[in-house]
């Protein structure tokens, strides 16, 4: 896909301006899922700015973000990297047949104590 | 004072304790919780995408219902509060989003008029912790309790505005009002892993255990939370001290843990 088009889509969906980033790395430093990610929050910012979005769309990192807003709150420039991760993730799961979590997979993952909140949240993050 | 109350899906099922003790405690404090009729699940997570509209409509309808009664809206679950408050903020600050939302609203439009409270804010700002303290009949003396905020209560701070997101004290103040000792520890506002427990249990385990170990190292004998998923993750991943809802302790302190109406 056209790099410029993809970048503009991510910026439109997220409302983020990656040009504000001053490359301090605090977003990745504070990310609780850092060790599990191939691309870290600061890389989402720089790669989206360059339009390198296809590698991000293929990465498992999209599903490691916990939506804890630590990078959003702790960024000294208000860049809000998690909003970019959300935009890239949605642009993947909004495609036909791209749901990561299917309803039929759910029963096998349940246990007696699992709160409904876990299931509805997982659907919000992994499926459209 | 009357509030429109949004319980949320989990409080009707796996987290009944969070709900029941919140209702009983509010009664003691002279606050009426009127459950919103026909509320629908908030969805658990707020999507920050500006073009994500349909998933936010259940929150908007709850907010609109509260507005029609001229009441503020309160919820106890951290996730419901986070989603509803962020949705309200999006309507207030993003005109395009508000316009899209209102195409789904019959009759009156909704433009973010409702005031959104978390139950803890209601205790602090409406009842007042001094009033809570005055109503305590079973002070939890000598108990060392660690408040676990997690992420959803405090962040993003520009929207949630509950407390200092890096050094919060609202739950510690409640713990003190109930007569117990508040244990302050570094990981109290770090994430437990949240919904990732659904597909990456190992990641959730690492995050949850870090919270429990940190609280214990600071001397905690018990952890309190407002979030069913935090509670589940901490217990599931091996917390060896009790993890309970803050409302349960509150009801205990206020002497209404046992139902006297039955």
C-alpha cells in the first residue's frame, strides 16, 4: 500500500502528531510490555512518521500493548504513542477475516473466576 | 444526593461483591444510587481512535439517561468509569465525533453535559472522607492495607483527573478514614496485564506478581482494588495475601457487611 496514504490514515484515526516527538525514549522505558514487543512504543512513533506501517501491521507487538496509557501520560511532549498503536491495530482487524479472537475460541480460554470484563475487553482489542 | 448508577456487566456476575457493598455503603452515607434503566455494557476498553463510534454509544446512552434525570453518573468498576469518562470527554472536545454520535441519538442531542464520578471520587468530593470516618463503626485498626490503582482509574490523567497519577492518595485517604494503615509502594499505579491474561497469560503473570511482591515488600497484609480484572489477575497469578474490593472493606468498616434486611 501507498506509504503516504497509510501514514495519513494513522494520523487521522489517532489524532497524533509524531513530529512533536523529541526521541527521548520515555514511552518505551515506561512500557510494561516492552520485553514482549518486537517494535516498541517509540518505534511506532518514528515508523508511522516515515510511513513504515506495513511491518507494524504484521507485528505481534500490536497485541502486546496493554492500553494502560503509561506512555500517553508520561510522554513529556504529549505525543501519545498508544493512540498510534491502537490506530495500526484497528487498521488490521477492521479488514475482512482479520479478527484475532473468534467467539468460538472463547470457551476454551474461560475459567470459573474470569470476569466478564476480561472477555469483553479482549473482544474490543482483538476483534471487530 | 442522588446519582445515576452504572454498575456494568461484571458487577452483575463475577464481581457482585463490588456492587452489593457499594450500594450498602452509599446508603449509610446518605447517597442514593439509582441504577440506570437498560444500561448496556461499556465494552471494557475505550478505543482512542477518533473514527471508532459505534463501540462508544452504550456509554453515550448511559450519560444521556443521567442527563435526562439531571443527575451525575457514578460507577465503581475502574473500566466502566474509564470508558464512560473518556467517551464523555471525547464528546466535549471533538466536535466531529460528537456530531457522529448524535446521529444515533433520538430526540435530544447529547453534548457531554453529565458529570462523571468514580465511586471513590463520590466518597471524597460528595460525602467527604471526614463523614466516612464519622460513620465507621468497626475501625480496621492495625491492618496494613495496600491500595492498588492499576492503570484505568488514573490514566490518561488529562481526562480522568482523579488524582496525581504518579503519586495518588485517594485510596490511601479512604484506608486511613476506615482506621487502617495505608501501605505506599511503587507499583500501585502499574498495570496488572489487564485483558492480555486472555491470550498471553505469561505476560499478565509477570506484571501481576510484580505488583503483589512489591506491595508485600512494603509490608502490606492485604491489597484493595476497584477493578474486577485487576483482582482476577492478582489472585490467579498467585497473590498470597488477600485481594479484595475496596467496597467490601468499606462495608465492613461501616458495619453493613452483613445484610440486615434479610
